[in-house]
C-alpha cells in the first residue's frame, strides 16, 4: 500500500507569539475526509552537537527548561538560525552554550530525529564534534543559565540507562553516535 500525504486545503497563522508558532489547518485525508480543526506548531529545525573533548570527555549542559518545569541535562542545541546553515547554527550553539569554538569540518553528521511528529514540525539534526576544548566564554541568552558538565562516554551511557539523561533528541543523538562510533564509548 502506498501512503499518501494529507492535502492542506487552508492554513491560518494563529500564533500567540513569534516564539511559539501555531498554524490552523483544514486538511483532506487520503480517505477524502476533510478535517477543519487540525493544529500544528512549525517550530523548525534544530542543530544539536555531541562534543567530545581531546581527553575523551563528553560535554553536556544542564539548565532549567520552563516547558517541563525542571532542570535537565542534554547536549548543546538550538534552532537553526535565520540565514545560517545547520552546521553554522550548530557551531553557534556550541559556542553560546558550552564555550567551545570549533570548525565546520570538525562536525560529523549523525542524523535527523523527531520527537513529536503528530503536532509539531521540529526536526533535530545531530552532529558529533571530536577533539574539542572549552576555549571561550559562554554567550548565554537572557533566558539561559547553563552549567557545563564533563562526563566520560561510559558515564553518559549510564546516565541514559538510569534515566538521569532523558531528553529524547539528546538521547537519540548520543545513542546513534554510540552505534556509529562505538570506539569513542569504550
């Protein structure tokens, strides 16, 4: 059976703010049924980086996330910046959140991941950066208070196992890197 995409019959921006876009769609399903009250949030693409230092430590960040109302541990990440490629956005987030400057040729694409495809367009693109060092100061946004944490690769895998590191896209990037580059986690 060949799956068909839904046809968007109309789209209206009903966003409460520029920071949280919401679109109201009227769609026609593959069956021909029309649905007039389908809402999506086109959040956009995210660039994520799993940084590994020269002495084989993984750089994680810890910060408060208001949507969850909790302090979480994850890898450096941020939305693709306007006018920048995913790699350039990844480098900017790495510097901003972790104080690491590296180059585009040091980014290895790990893959793309999506946490909530039913209602949110938000694709996370994961990169691996090897042999990095914390070499500058963080450039945090007004809403960010970030602590940089260094852990061995084995400790990071254990954090995923025990639920201490549980943010879906961070876990996905870490585990895909673990599968693609097992030698980095020995």
